[in-house]
């Protein structure tokens, strides 16, 4: 049960990154690309840090990856307007 806390933290971090990108008038593709880049940066930093702390950061990055995958699926399958700025 304790594994869900860092996964949830990673999910919320990428949600905040996505919302900030949408507030700055980015398209969905650019926002998702920035979320993917943040996931890769956190994953690489967990490998560099190593040890138990790096493992915890790696679990946080898995939550970030889950957010990216779910958001891509939602954007792909939910019908939306052609105007991309109406999402948020």
C-alpha cells in the first residue's frame, strides 16, 4: 500500500506540469512532450543518485509515466473540438 504514495506524487507532479503548460497556451502535444521530458529527467536523475533514495525517485517517475500514458489515451479516445485551447 505504501508504494502508491510515491506513484501518486509523481502523477500529481506531472499533472501540475501539464496544467502549467496549458495555462501558458501550449498545445496538447507540446504539453505531453514536456511531461515526457520531465519523466525522463527524473528517471535519469534516479539512476545518477542511486541507492535507496534513487529507488524512491524511480518510483515517483513511474507515476509520472502513468500520467503520460493515461493522458495520451484520454486525448486519443475522447472526442474534442478542433480548437485545442478549449481544454483548459
